[in-house]
């Protein structure tokens, strides 16, 4: 089967702004769902404590247990922390922006690398300029997609090293966005202190446990299929798909991705209510129910690759629709 050599291209604006305008006109009661959920911070503290305690007790056990627990427990805790970072980025935890930033730094702790400050900066652009490669860090690089191709082994390695792929994408955005600033510097200082503390009390096993948990949480793991679920063209040309499966319980409804893109100011606990209120808009959209099934489909289906994304370059049209929505 010939290998896909290019992204799919669209001359239309991204679909969420127009749908948001229609839904809010038809269902103005959705405005009541907009707000913040300060209880999210309790989830952050719980996950940080769990990861730190496991790291501490692993210092006296076998190395194989480090990786088993990282895959079976740590990955889930870290993925939940990523969802919390996402909520902080949208200022949906506390009213004051600086308190959301503080919560984001706390959620970042077990993730080893400074992620919050850069994620906040580029994720908000992803919403505003979805599919525009110069501004959307979620869009793969052309060379990245070309290198991976449709090989199952290469796709598996790409997922395993997904955080590295994300960092490589930031370089192409340097002209549009300042990558390093004071907030990122503070983020790194906090992380260095935390990792040094983990090493002091837990040794290498504690550090490796948290490092492995981080890579599994966003990589070669059923949870890593979330990145495929959100915007890959796994079924026709629908750019965004939601996941309505059991892992939403553990991961704070992160699968309700169409709903989130349509209403970015609605916190995680209210996303299912959007689907219920505006069911006529969401029930007819394609969605996923199994991350494991999606993961294997992406890896072994030669028709799916990193090129299976919708791209656009009409920045002006996208901005216009954002301003009028």
C-alpha cells in the first residue's frame, strides 16, 4: 500500500467556532456551565502525593517493579495531572490567574520536566489556530510524519518518544512565540528542586519511576492513544473526536474533546452536561469508546499515520471566525 505523503488540507475555518455559535444560540443555558472547579486542586495534591509515596517505597524493591508500577499506576496519575495542567492553563481551577499558575506548577512536579508554562502558552494557540502548523504545536512537523511513515514499529517508537516530538515542534514556532521566558525559568527551577529532593530521599529508582510514569502517560500506552483520538483522521475527515469510555472517570472527562473545543471555559466536571444538553449536535459525530482498540488500530493500520491530520493555512479566516463567534 502506498505511503501517505502529505497532510489533508482544508480551506475552511476549523469547525468549532461555528458550532459553538449555533449551540449557544439554541441552548443559552450552557452559559451557566462556564466557571471554575477549585476541587481540581485536591485531585492535583492527591496525585502528587501518590507519585511521591510510590517513589519513596520503591527504593527498597526490584527494578522490574519500578517499571510495572510506572505503567500500571504512575501513568494514570501523571495523565490525570496533565489534565489538571490543562485546566490550569484555561484558568478553570481558581478565579485568580496567579493561583492557577501556582496550581499548574504543583501539578507539574512528578512530571520531571518543566511542562506547565510551555503547555499553557502553546495549548491556547492550538485552540485559536487549530491545524495551522506555524501556530498549532499539536500539528506534527512534516519531517516528523515523513520519518515515521506507516510502519507499525516506527509509529510505536514515535508514541514512546512523543514528548520529544512535541519539543521538536516548538522550534518551528520560535518566530511567532517566545519560547523561553521568566515563567518557564521559574517552572524549571521548581522542577530541578523537586527532582533533586526525590533523588535525595528515593534514589535513582524513585527518579526513574517518575520518569517512566511520565513517558508512559503520554506515550506507548493506551492513555497515549488520547493524542490520536483528539485530532487524527481515523474515520473520514472529522477533525476532532471525543472518547466516551470508562477512562474518563479516572482522567476527569478528558475524552469529551469536541465539547471542550466548543466551550473552552467549561470545567471538566461539566463537559458531559454539554453533550446531554446539546445532544443533537454530538450524537451524530464519530467518537471512540476504547483507547486500547484505537492504539492498536493506529499502530497496525497502514492507512493511518502521523500524516492523518487536517491542516490549514488560512490564518485570517480562522481569526475572523473566532472574533465573530
